[in-house]
C-alpha cells in the first residue's frame, strides 16, 4: 500500500470510513466505553482499500527520481560516462491487492504492479585517437512484478488518533529499458550498469514517499478540531474512548459522542454503559455499522433544556376561537366574565429535560411541561392559570440526505391544574383542547427541527447509502453502505459494491 500514502495525506476518506466522527476534546463527562461505536466490516474495508488504490495511483504520478550517473567500461571503447536524467514515473497499474487487519496494525499490499518511466540519457567518452565523443536521446523504462506495501498502527493517544508507520517497502522484480538512439553496445551497457541503480532508486523513492505521507497524515490527525458543531447551541464531543479493536472481520472504535453547550462548560450527569450493542446487520452485507446510545440523545436533551430553548408561545391554532376567552365560556366561565372577548395565548415550557429511552421497537420520550394560559388585556400579558403535563411520546429515526433525522408522535398525556388565579377549570373539557394544540401545533414544530437532524460527515464526495435502522441494547444501530455522489446522484460504483462533516454541513469549533 506504499503508493497510497500521498493520497492519504491529502484525502481523509480512508480514515473517515471507519472514524466518521472527528477526534476531539470537550467538557462533557465521558464514559469508559463511549456512546457512539463505529465498526467497519469486511465489505467496507475492501471498498476503502480498492478506492485508495484507485485514488493513490493518480496522486502518485508523476514521481520524479534523482539523476543517475555511472562510468562504464566498454570493450574496445573504453570508459564511457553515462547519465540518466529527468527520470519520471508517469503511470502505475495495479493488478491485485490484499488488505489485512491484525494485532499490530493494518496492512495493505499491492502486487503485480507495473510502472512506466521516461528518461533522458547522454554519454561522453574519449580516446587517444578521438578526444571527445558525445550523444544523447530518450529512454522508456518499464517495471514489472512490483510489490508495494505498508503496515500502519492506529492508536488512541489521549482521545486523538495516532498513526505510526510500522513497516513499508517496495520491490521491483523486472526492468525493461528501450532507448531511442545510441548503439547496441550502449544499450547493453546501460542495462547492465544501471539496472540495480534504477531499481534501488525507484524502491527508495516510493518508500520515502510512504514515510512522508504517513508523517503528514499523522500531523493532520493531531491538528484536527476539538468538537463538531451541531447547531447554534450545541456541539458534539467526539473524543476517542479506548483503543481500536481489530479482528479478522472488522475494525471498531468508540467515541464519547455526548453533546455540550458550545460557549461554556456545563455539568452533565454521568451516563453509565451496561452493555455494548451488537453490530450484527442481518441480510445483505453492509460496509459500516454505527451504534448511537440513548445517552447521546439524553445529552442533547440536557444541553437544549439548559439553554432555555424548550418553550413555545402558541397564538395560532386550527380552532382559533379557543384563543379568545369567548371559547372558554364552558371550560373557564370565570375567565370570560372577568375578560370578555379578550385574546389569549398558550405559553408552553418544558420543565425538565425530556428523558429518552431506546426500546426494542422504537424510541420512547417522557416529557414534562407547563402550559400557562395568558390573557392579552390592553397590551398586557396576564397569566391566569397553569396546567402541568406529563407527555408520553414515541419516535423513529432514519438517515436521509446524510443526516440522522427523526420524528416523534404523541401516545398519551396526563394533565393536572398547577395553579389558577380565577377559580378551577373543568379539566375533562380542557383535555381535548390541549391535545389538539399538541398534535396540530407543538409536535409539527418540534418535528421540523428533528427532521433537520444531526449532520453526518460528508466524506469528500461520499455519503451513507441504503442505511438500515434497528434498535437494540438501548442503542440506535445503523448498518449502511457508502456511496459516491456525482452532481447529486449516486455513482455507478455502488452497483458493484451494493449528506456531523453538503460541504458546509459541518462547522468546527
């Protein structure tokens, strides 16, 4: 895989396939296992390998090699000084490749590679009869049976991924040199004298490029941003937790994944993890599995609750008559008597962070809210009563346009009178009104935000594709392929391989 290092230094697709989230630090209290797990399956590993080969080949060339000089003794001619200059590898083809993930790291080897190089040649020699003879021309050099590979180690270093090059190398089996110009004695001299030097020069140049590329990529990893913006209020802590787990069939890692307020530290509850969700993806093989624990959703709930954004003033409902005291004659007669034909609004505020539980079939949300009934009298807002609600909701999530989005539905709710400035209300008559407000106004407003969702990284033109969602072990599990995007359409590449990071979908802190 040596020739892939240059590509990796400039394009992080290889890492993003199984990182998906950027390493970072934040103020959220972390768990030992992390709240988001990412696992790259065999199919995804093969996809990454094949794509890397394709991209790396194009980024490897042109590869310039240093000038080679040698003095060669030619029978009957004498000592000839030959120079090969402007050596450039302009094309590389790879016939096969293998990838293995072992205890020491990830190894990729490209075998049976062919490379094509051009060069200028020149020579000069002299004898006691002829003082100086020179000539020059061009040469075409082909390399066959090349094998190029490397092994890298990926380790968690204080929450950031550290990449180390364990081994690398390049071996050239056969060389063929064709010269334009020169005599047969010159050709034989070049082949015999320069073959080892050319071979060593090519092998050394590619190995040096491997080391340079891995070093640059490691530096890039160390300098990645610390958090990922989700919205104007929150950011996600995606610090790596624990080491990568490498098996014969997958590579997996964990990130903290919890939300934090963007502008200052907030104390959160410590979330304990009792079990790890199984990444088993039934049906056809998928490339990657992502497990998101309910702790992620609960941390988002906490952040937005503490930010004070969980409230809504309702001044328009389908039955607008209920936003006038005349519509409350039978429910709240004293209200109409004191404020006849006065306009009203409903001030709905969440009183504690909604609690999210991921069950086997769906997501359940328990929410507590106060509904304050306000009368608008001569430009003054007068609170006249407050109702407490315990709301039972259920939800679903999906991956759409590279966003993790969702929606919630109302299952049931209970209500009680918290206080009243004008006698009591008929709660049994009020409940249908409140339910109508919840279903027709509140939930659609919440679902608009939920549908926008949490952005997933856009991998330099690649995104999740054909994701399947299931729920298990208090986690949302997404099993997905990765597809190339070409002008908004899926690339035909996915026919064979069966939208946080939209270039501006992610903004880093």
